[in-house]
C-alpha cells in the first residue's frame, strides 16, 4: 500500500475542525487508498477539547487513520506535513474593528508561516480557511519566502459550491450536472459569483446556464447576493457559522488540487495572481483553475463583459485595501 501522508489541521478543536477531521480520516480528501496521519494544532485553552477530538478519532477506528498528533506547539504540528489546512484563527468579537481582527490574525499567520517553512515537507500544499482567508494566505506567503507561491492557496470553494447549489435549486437539476461557475476575488461580501461560462449537462448536450435560467435580472441581482450573503444566512439559522459545508469544500479543494480536476471542468481557488484578467499580481485572488499532477493553473481566455469587469475590479480593490491594513499591523 501507499505510505501515509501527514495532514495538518490547525484550529482542530473548533467547529470546522470537528467536521473536517473525520472526512479526511475516511478518505474523502485524498482517496480511499491513501493512509493518513493527522496532525492537530490548537491553542492552550482548547487543549482539553483537542484531546477529546483525538479520543473520538481513535474511537472511530478509521481504517485509513495511521496516527494522530495533537499539540499546541506549532513547530511540532508542522513536522513533515504534506498538506496543511489552516483553519485556526482569531474570530471577530463584538465591538472589534476590522483592523484589530486583522492584527491578531497577521501575528498568528506570521508565526505559523515560520513553523511551516522550517518543518513542513518540501512541496507541502497549504490551504488557508481562516478569515480573512485571502489576506491570511498572503501574509503566510510573505513570511515563508522559501515556500513557492504555487503551494499557498485559500478557500473559496465553499462560495463556488454555494453558486452551484443555487443554480441547481433554480433549475431543479442535479447539482453534479452544473459546472464551471466562477467565484472571483475575495472570500468576503465583495466576492463575485459568475455564471457567464457555466453550463448544465443535459440529455441533448451541455447548455449554458444563462440560457436555461433565462432570467438575467435574477442572475445579476438575487443570485449574486444570495451567494455573497449565504454565510450570514447560515449564522442566522444555525446560530453558528457554516462548518459542515466549509469542511466539505476544504476536502473538495485539496482533492481536486492533488488528484486533478475532471476534463472540461474547472473549480475556484484563491491563488497568487500572476496578472491574469488584469488582476494585480501580489494578491491572493480567487480564479477559475484546472488542476493536473498536483499543480493548479488559471483558466485563460474567458471573455469578460463590462458587468463582470466592474465586479472583479471591486473585489480586487478590497484585497488591496486588506493587504495595506495587514501591512500596517506589522509595524
Ligand atoms: P471556531 O472558533 O469554532 O474554531 C477556531 C479554532 O481555532 C478554535 O478551536 C481556536 O482555539 C483555534 N485557534 C485560535 N488561534 C489559533 C492558533 N493561533 N493556532 C491554532 N489554532 C488556533 O471557528 P470555525 O467555525 O471552525 O471557523 C474557523 C475559521 O474559518 C474562522 O476564521 C472562520 O471565519 C473561517 N471560515 C472560512 C470560510 C471560508 O470559506 N474560507 C467559511 C467558514 C468559516 O467562516
């Protein structure tokens, strides 16, 4: 059989962690033939809860799970990891300014960048989930200069999947027949879910979502705001933020990155901009990507209309502002 892969989950005592670790241990992230050693990191106040998660992992008797390391030491947690899923972060508390939350997270991501750089396996693939996800990933990159840009990404797959879900509901078609939506930009309320290139697989071939929905008004307004504000709707309903869907999206992100996207299908990932589609380089921005042999590449040559251009630039502008706030926290 295969050698086990070491998968780090930070913030593993939190609610996304609780949904995510059993998915990984059941092979939903790296496949049914891939043994796993889980590395779980959290902070001292959560250590008891983290040990509880470790106990439940043992009690689940997952055949693929070959070991669990549970620790509050970032250096130890990062030792030889092949995949790092960064879920741990400082939550926004009532009365806190955006800058204060940013400042807490910048210092966390600065430290964890150093731990990954020193201890992770070469070519470790990193996914930042914790908010502000794009900017945390950017800070991680800046403080881990030896980790290649291509190995540092952030999660926008949840937003991508939410867009697939809304189209599937609207057209009353199986979600697996909907493909090639795009989530552009920041994982925030300025994100732009775009269906201009999306299709549905039907008995008579692939049809454009624009044509099938045949309601430009809905696509340009309600669809976009529903996807953008879905996180808030979940909090309102559950009194807790999205966890199951976030964990599932993190599995999708890593699975497609490592094992490849199906032919003719792209997915959305927050990746280092190379200037594609006029998005400034030096930002972690969500693009449509295809993956092959463990490498993502941005889908090129899509036609961008004026409506999309404006929305893509607005979310880029917000990321430039976040980057400036993050940098001001470093002084
Ligand atoms: P929880 O508060 O339940 O869990 C966070 C965990 O991180 C806690 O156990 C905490 O002790 C731990 N932690 C704090 N500082 C840490 C550090 N320095 N090192 C290691 N662990 C640390 O939050 P949860 O609901 O699990 O959400 C986690 C993060 O995901 C949040 O930042 C949240 O905003 C973000 N999200 C991002 C999404 C995305 O699509 N990118 C969607 C879901 C989610 O909102």
